C-alpha cells in the first residue's frame, strides 16, 4: 500500500525509481513507495522528467500538478500532487497497484 501524507500544498507520496529500464511503467511498490521504471538515463534531469511525464499520464493529472519535493538526485523520491483530493489520489494509486495483488507486491 502506498503511504500518502497531506501537506498544505497537496498530497505527498514516496517513489522508488529505476532509471535506464526497458520501458516506462509502474512496476509495483517498495516499502510503502510506488515503484516505477523509466527508460531515460539518470543524467541532466532526464529520468526525473520521464518520471513526471509517466506519473501525470498514469494518475490523470497535468505535469504541472506534480513536483519532486525530495530526491532530485536519488532513486528514492517524494512527489507532491496538487489539485487532487486525497481520496481520489488513493483510488488512482490503488488502481495502478491492482495488477500486483492486494499487498501491492
């Protein structure tokens, strides 16, 4: 299950990123964080841009509504989602995790 934290600006959740993968996709969870893989290399912000683009598509939000608030240069990041209710984000994340089973593993 992906842990959500409310902030004044929106909702924050943890993300585990594997850059240089074979595809851009959500691949499960990792210790309460959403786990994704992106094809972009982790150089000059390319992987971060790919992560934001992937999450915007998968969550159905604008790229401008997503901000990496921690972990710019790390594979472990925190993402701020603006203009989306906690319940709506939780439902969208649950739908993304459904193919990986009830525990999100």
